[in-house]
C-alpha cells in the first residue's frame, strides 16, 4: 500500500538575485520551441494487483507490481490516500492551475474578454468535481473562488473598470493597484493614492493568518496553504516562483507590487497591468546538493511549479543514500558551470546511468535530478531547456501511475514552460492538461461507483 509521509510545511527563505527584472526581459529570453510533444492516452484501467506496490510506509527498492503498471490505479490506497476524494483533490488542483495559466496567457496579451471567459470556464470545471469529504472540499472552494474572483477582474477590465475591493488581503491590494493604473492611463494624478496604497501593501502580511503548527492536521495545512497561494498569485501574468511555495514568495510579490506603485507614482503610464510581474526580483539558480539530492515529489506543480500544498514526501529506500547525495553534489556543481544548452543532455546522460538500479531507487533518484535541473533552468529564464528536461519524464510508466493525475500535471507544466518560451502550442497543451485531468477524474468516479456496487451500496 502506497503511503506517503507528511513532513509538513516547508517555509524556507528564498534567495533573491542582485538585479531587478525590467519590462520585456522575459520576451527577450523567449525562444521558439521546436519540440512536438504528443499527448499520451492512458490505456484501459487495470484490475487491482494482488501485490501491494509499497509496504511498511516506505517505498521499497523494487516491486513486481510497478513493472505491471500501465495505467491509472484502481484503488485510493495505491495512490497513498484514504479515499477517492483525497485522490480527486490533487486532480482538482491541476485542473485549476492549468485553467488559470490559460486565462493569464490571454491577459498577458491584453485580451481581457477571452481571459474572463477562460477563468469562468475553469471555475465551473473545478466546481463540477464531486467532493464530499470535509477534509478536502474547502480546498476546491478556495481554488474555484479564486478563479471566479480573477475572472470578474478580467471581465471588468474589458470595460476599463475594476471590481470594488474589500478587506486588506494581497489580492484586494492588487485590485486597488489596477484601479490606480486605469486612472494613471487616463492622465490623472495618482501620486497620493499610490503612496497610500504602498503603505497598505507593506501591511498586507497582517491579513494572512499565522501558518498552522506542526501538530495541525494535513487538511488544515492544505487549506491554509491553498488560501495563502491563492491570495499571492498574480491574476494576469504567470509569475510564480520555481520550487515549493514558501512565505518568501508572498514577500517577493508584495515587493514587486510596491515597486509598481512607485513607478505609477513617478508618472509611468505604459504596461501598468504587467508591471508588478516585470518588477519581480528574479530567483537565483541554486546548483546545490539539497536541490538535487532531496526526496523528489511526483506532483510537479508542488515540487517545481510553485503551488502551495503540504509537502508530501515519499521515503524511498536507497541502498546507499549517502552515495547518492555525493553523486548529486558532484553533478550539481558541474551542471552549474555548463554553457547554455548543455544541461538537458547532461541530465539525460546521468539519468540513463541509473537504469540498472532497482526501480524504486532509480525512479526517485532520476526524478530528483530532473526536477532539480528544471527548477534551476527555469529560474534562469531558460524555459526551453527546462522543457526539454521535463519531456524526458513522459510518457508515464511504472511508478508514475501511483501519483494522482501525474499525466495531467506533466502536460500542464509543459504548457506553462511552452507559454513562457513563447511557443504557439502552449494553449493546446494547457487545454490538453485540463482534458487529461478530467479524464482522470472520470476514471476515479467510475472506480468509486464500482467500489460501491461491490460493497452492496
């Protein structure tokens, strides 16, 4: 039985770069992506296997069940979850993130009408997922409400207005900023308003409740993080940090909003809706042992894409964990010195050398090296190279199928990297990610109904 060890929240400080991002930096770094990635269609659902994939709360070095896995798993225990609702909520999260990226792709181009429609559609699809467990339903509500809130913003922007903000949350501060931006575009003097709002932004951290303690339940941690992430995320531009979400990301976004207010106060009137994202302090790539030797997470949105969720870390049993850490240290140091374009090939070569290791060991070590490389490349703005490393994780096989909706999450992260690379296929991949997530959810619904029938329910 697959069981994942809840380690709790990681609130580790992120280190900022020395220089600020200027308008247009992302566009200058964009490259045309020439990689064609085909969507993998999952085969017919397999029957539950008699051999448990994992036992004793840890992931063993090998298991015959993994070689037989070629599709979605048939029971929630195989996903390490107590019931199907806990499996569903992971896919709900993936659905919401890909829908948000689709909408922001339109917003970044100034097409607020299409953006609003995308947000509304994503919110409806998220709300349509049936959940009854009190442990996970609130997370779906937070995600859906956030999509609806930002959809209302984009709908208002089509008429050059902004919804009336309430409260002192960071998302409310953003609405006040956009209202100032509209006035500044009309030539109004908004200097006093910008100064007043800047003070409010500095105090916005008070609107966030204290993080739950170590003894809090996983449900409490998941809900707090979902709310914090939702309040922090930019509604118009894809600008999340790469890696696990931390409180440092909230501060990074607040500082960028303050910088945008300073620009408005000094008379800036161009590209004001994208200015907070443009003012973000870039992350610094960290070619360190911890970035490559840690226990990797099969959910790429949590491990790589900056979504706020409790860090649920599998505990693989390595024959020699110290030896892998030494290897990761050597590789991280070397990869950090490679020229642009060389890292994906180097990662592929090292992952291939792991092929003779027991599957449980090989899978998580390969994932750790690949996810570490994706994070560093993306932090440097090398989105095409990060995409090349990510594509090495597809199509899913073996242990991939024991992570809820891993296929949908991989396609979604691919879509984000294509979007940031300026690739025309980004929209198609994000749409494909949502379709895959809904296919997975349909499979879960079928399994739950079969379980009820088998139990005489």
